[in-house]
C-alpha cells in the first residue's frame, strides 16, 4: 500500500461505505435508467427498454411507479423474478418475446392500473395469469398468439375498463366471452383475430356495458345482432371486415345500434347496395362521426347521398379516388361541421358544392391534386380550419380566402406557392395559425404588413427566402412563434423583426446567416419578449476574442439560444458574444469545432442552467477551465459528449453546487477519482458511456460508488468498458474485482487496528503491572547515554570518591556509626553519601549517577528494605550498567541481614552475584567485625574483578533485574 493519503482516505471511505451502506437501495440496476428520486413514490420511473435483457433485471427499486421493460428478450417470467412492487401503477412488458408467465406473478403488483403485454408470444390466458390485479384498468394483450382464454381468467379484474386483444388467434367470437366476466369492461378491441362471424348470441344474450368494440380486420361473413347487447355502445369499428366483398348484415332489431356515435365502415366488404341499406335502414339515432375510407369501388356521389345522415357532424372519406367534387354532391350534408376528403385525387372543385354545408367549420383537403384555390370557400362563412397541405397550389390570389373572417387555422404547406400577394390574408382577422412551409417563396413581400393581430404561429420553413427586409412582420403584433428555418437567408435588415412585441420563439436555423448578417444588434430589435432563438446550422464564425458590438445585446429576455452546428465551425466563441443575455438559461453550443472556452464567456448569463458543448474539440489542456463556470453557479445540466477531454478535473473547482446531470460520453476519460465524485455530490445522472476507462484499483471507488449510490445514477454502467490494461480491453468495468482493492484496505485496516488495540492493551498492562520496570528501563537508557558521555571524561580524570554508598534510609544509623568511622576514619577512603554529598536542588537521579560515576566502587548495603526500595534498586541498575560497560568490578555487596539466595530470585542479577560469592556479610551481633572490615578494605583496593564475574556482567545473561 503506497502511502498516498488521498487514496487511503478514499479507500477508508469506501470501506465504510461498503460496510455500512451495503444493501440500501441503489441505482445499480444495470442497463436501466431511473427518473425521480428513489424514495419518491409519486413519480419514480424505471426505464429498461431496448436493453437486450434476457431476464428480469433486479433489484428494481421497490417504490417504482412506472416500469418499462419493453423491447427485450425475456421469454419467460417466473414468480420469483419480481419482488413485491406495491407502488407499481404502470408495467410495460411489451415486445419482449414473452411466451410464458408463471401463475401468481401478478400478485406482486396489487395496485397495478396499466399492464402492457402487447407484442409477445403468449398463447393463452390461464385462469391464474391475471390473479391479483384487482385494480387493473387497462390491459393490453394485443399482438400475441392467444388462442384461448380460461373461463375464469377475468373474474378478479373488478376494475378493468379497457382490454386490447387485437391481433391474436381467437378465431371464434365465443372465445372472447370469458373477458365479459370483468364487470366494468367498457372498451374491447378484438380486431385481427380471424373471426369469420360475429354473432351477438355467442358473446352474450343480456345487455353489456361495452361502449367501444373494435372488430376491424376480421374476415366476417356475417355480422349478426339478435339481442340488445349493446345498449351503451358509442364506438363501433367494423372496417376492413368481410370476405369476397360480401358480409351478411343481420340486425333483428333496427334500433340495436341506436346509441352508436362513431362508426367506422371503411373498406367493409359490402356490396354497394348493402352498404346503402345499412346506412339507410339501421336506426343510427346518435351517429355523429362516420368514416368511409377506402371504398374505392363505390360511387362517391351515391355514398355521399346516404352517408350524410341527418345528425352527422363529421364525415371522413379518405382514399376514395375522388377526383372531382361536383356541385350537388353535398346536398344532403347540410349539418356537417367537419368534412375530410384527404388523400384523394381531387383536382377540381366546383365552388357551389359548399353552398349547402353552411355549418362547415373544418374542411380537410390535404394530399390531393388541387392547383388553385380560386374563391372556393366564399360560401363557408363559419369555416375555422382549412387544410390544403400537400396539394399542387402554385398561385394564390386575393380572392382565394376572401370572406373567411372566422378562419383560425390555414395549412398551405407542401405546395408550390412562389408568391404571397399582399392582400391575400387581408380579411382573416381571426387567423391564429398559418403554415406555409415547403413552398417556393423567394420573398415574403408585404403580406404581413397588414394587420393580422391574432396570428400566433407563422411557419415559413423550407422555402427559398434569402433576405428579410425591414418591418416585414410589422402587422403581426400578436405573433408568438416565427419559423424561418431551412431557407437561404443571408441578409437580415435592421428592424426586420420590428413590432413583434409578443414574439417568444424565432427560428432562423439552417440558413446562410454569417457573423456579418447579425453584426448589428439592431437586427434583433423589436422583440422584447423573445425567449428562444434558433441560429443553428448557419455559417457564423468569429476570429476575435471580443466583438465591438455583441449581436444579442438587445435580447434581455432570451432564455434559450441555440447556435450549435455552424457549418464552417465557429472558430472562436468571443468572450462577449453573450453580452446582454441576462436571462439566458439554456445554451446550445455543440458541434462548432470550438477548441477553447474563454473564462469570461458566461459572464453575462448568471441564470444559465443548461449548457450543451458536445462535439467540440477540447483536446488541449486548459481548453475548459473551472473559471468558465464561476459566473454560472446555477448550472444544472452539462453536456460534454464527444469533446475529446481526458479528464473532468476542471470541474473540481468549478463550484457547480447544483449540477444534477452530467453527460460526458464518448471522451477519453480514464479515471474518475474520489475527489471528483465528491465535488459532484449533487449529481443525479452521470453518463460516461464510451470512455476509455482504466481498470485497476484507481477506479475502484468510482465503480463501487456507481453501484451503491442511492442518489446518483450512473447511466448504463454495465456498458462501460476497460481500455487499459490491455489484458482487460473491451471487458466491462464491472468485471474488475474491486474486492481485491478492498481486501488490501481491509487488511491494512485490520493490521492497523490490531496493532492499535494491542498497543493500548500493552500500555495499560504495563502501566498497571510493570510501570516501575519501564521506569527502570528508561533510567537505564538515560544511564547508558550518561555512561557514554562520562566514559571519556573518566579516562583521564581520577575519581572524586573511592566508593559510592547505596543504602536504605533505615540503615542510616549503621552507616553513620559503623561504616563511616571505619572506612573514612580508620582506612581513609573518601565515600559518597547521598544525605551528605548530594547537591541540593539537582534531580536525585542525576545525583545518583554523578555519585556512581565519580566513585571507583559502589557499595550496596543489602537488607530486605533495601531490596524493596525502588531507589536503591535503581542505583544497583546503574552501577551494574557501569560494570557491564567498563568490564570492571565496581560493585561491592554488603549483606546487613541474612537473606537466603532463593529469596533473591526476583533480583536475578543480584542472585547471580551472590552465588559467585562476591559479597560480604555483616557479622551477627556479638561476632568479631575485624575480618569484615579487612575484607572490605581488600575489596575496595582491587581494580579488576574475577573472570567469571566479568563474564556474568558482560551481558551473556539478559539484564533483567
Ligand atoms: C427523498 O430523500 C431526500 C434525501 O434523502 C429528501 O430530501 C426528500 O425529501 C425525500 N423525498 C421524499 C418524497 O420522501
Ligand atoms: C445491457 O445492454 C447491453 C447492450 O444493450 C447488452 O448487450 C447487455 O446484455 C445488457 N445487460 C444485461 C445485464 O442485460
Ligand atoms: C390495440 O392494439 C393495436 C394493435 O397492437 C394497436 O394498434 C392499438 O393502438 C391498440 N389500442 C389500444 C386502445 O390500446
Ligand atoms: C337473422 O337472424 C335471425 C335470428 O338468428 C334469423 O332468424 C334470420 O333468418 C336471420 N336473417 C338473415 C337474413 O339471415
């Protein structure tokens, strides 16, 4: 373990993480994205679609409300694949090749409202498949291969309202019967099931609650209702039904369908007469909307005669190859409010045709072959919406839309219009939406100088406009959205957008606008409320670091600026380009071949919260610095995908305390360190796909954090692959065994704490039981130091004393009465006695050491008390140390009391000395003391000790006294 404190700290942190937070819920669900906080029961969404899952991923956050696992390859689902998801409301398991779901699985979702199992391979609905879904309201089983439904499969679905069984293999309408056990069923979709007959008796004989039934695309030979089972039916679709142009229609009572409001009879295989009979004879009392698309073989004139039933509101007749609308065709359709003739071949319309339909509000003529409008609509005073898109109209005249004073919406896109007469929209005072895209306009002219005060949306993209003149839109004071993208605009005059007081969105994308076009801020004057400006895909480029006139300085309300994808690259982003954009919140600056960001770029945009700089080239070191972000502390979402950065360390000091989304995929990031992760603590989403990760312990923290964080979601983590070391190239970074990184830390931790614990125990033990020994050791050490320093001095100097006397205070009397008179008085030795010769005020230990070192010999007066006395023992220690060092016999032991050798055992060294008989014994009371004094004199006179004693004291034995 290298002594890198940061690393160590990170690993310690990690360890704690692993230990203490281990199985808290996290976002580590592989391949899924989670939106919403993990604890937010209201919105928590887990999205796992199109991820190649072969099993149900886990663990799914337990509070999930919406779970989408569509477009995978799950094949089979077992009860154990899911945990209880009590909060789940929507479950999408569509398009996942599911052929089997174990009974009981649905009990995990007691509160499910929406279940989508569409587009799988289910073959039947067993009695227990749906058991437990008492709250289910919408069930999609469409596009499976269901052949049978168990009689009791739907009995528990008390709240089911909508059931989609379209596109299965049910074959007989009686096979659908079990679904009616769901008591609230309102909408039943059973299109494309291969039914060859619909017989009401096979479904029910009693009235049903059904409001919607879709039987379309079934090859019915018979449509027969013999009981009033549909008293509530609103919507009936039998389009594309029948075989061989024949379908027997048999209603035993003509009023059976009198509640139907919407009827789709498109492409039914009826002979024309039968269709007319159906329209004519059935009692369609409530019918409002009728669809008669794709009845190509029938005569439109005849159809229209019978189709325009008295109460009918809306009639649609797409794909009927109608080419000609003649004068009396709509004679009977006077009540229609919407007429849809889209996708026909209409090139001719006789104006009087609309004379009768005076209520008409919506007229749809899209995808036809009209080349002129003429004054077709002059008889339609209440018309609100006209769709003339995708025709061949090339010229418009002033009378074309005259009188359409109520018109709200006009679609003229995808025609061949090259010119807008100035009078053309003159009367349309209520016009709100006008779409003129994909035409051939070279210029807008003066059409919008007239007042169209209610126009809110004007779209003129995909034309050939090249210049926008001053005051072009001055009549459009109510305009909110102006779309001029995909033209060839290279010139915009000052005041071009004047008087657009209410304009909030202006698109000028994909034109030929250059930096010169917008050089003067006056180009954008007159739009005080502009919120969003699109300038992407133009040819703006800059070469200077600052601009004389920042182009957007008048747009103080602008919130969104999209300037990305300049075709020749923007070159530089001038440091004051955004000056004046004090409300700017979103900036799209990707794909401009930008390679540096000036630190002042965002100085004027303190509200910026979204920044997209992807697909630029920030290869160079310091092309983005932390300073760039200092003026934008509210930045929440940063997108820097494909910008060739190698490190995110510029974010360390960026102080982005609100950054919650960071997308940096497709870069060459290799290590995400702990510092970075910590500096990005507010992150909710982190996307680092397709980077070049190093797979070693330097990323262990990142990986573990990504797996365990319950706040930050590292998106598609298991798609991240290693680029280094070569042996792991292409492997998932999750294959990296971070355990081994942890184990090291753990081991070190273990060792450290063990050592710590043992040391603590030892210290307290020593303190408790051995404190004096330790103290001796200390003094011994001091003595050693002292000894070495004294050695040199002593070599020259003679001793101050002949003997240092070490004794216990209780023996002071003996010293004074016996020892002193004999040794100093009679024999004339100089003695060192501590009560007499010690310097006052010096530490006692220094005095003792001085005494010993300044004396040739040390005499210890041994008694029980002496042995117990700590100070005396210390003196012996030091004396023996000197002996040990100098290999000289300096110690004389005098036993004043009889102490058996075995009692000396705690004083090990002394026992050794005693055993070697290098001691004197004070005679017992009454015995002669002369021999004693004589021996002592000899001892004091000797310079060298006996050989054995030297050996003994030279440390062959451990000095453990
Ligand atoms: C979720 O947790 C976060 C922090 O743990 C907390 O601030 C937030 O209020 C919680 N939200 C809900 C809905 O409980
Ligand atoms: C995750 O997605 C990738 C690619 O979409 C896929 O190859 C992989 O099998 C998925 N992982 C899991 C666990 O299903
Ligand atoms: C029913 O299923 C069909 C076929 O999959 C689909 O097109 C249709 O939108 C579905 N309708 C409803 C209401 O779910
Ligand atoms: C219509 O159905 C009834 C009852 O099943 C039957 O009696 C009658 O013959 C049928 N009519 C036609 C024309 O098939």
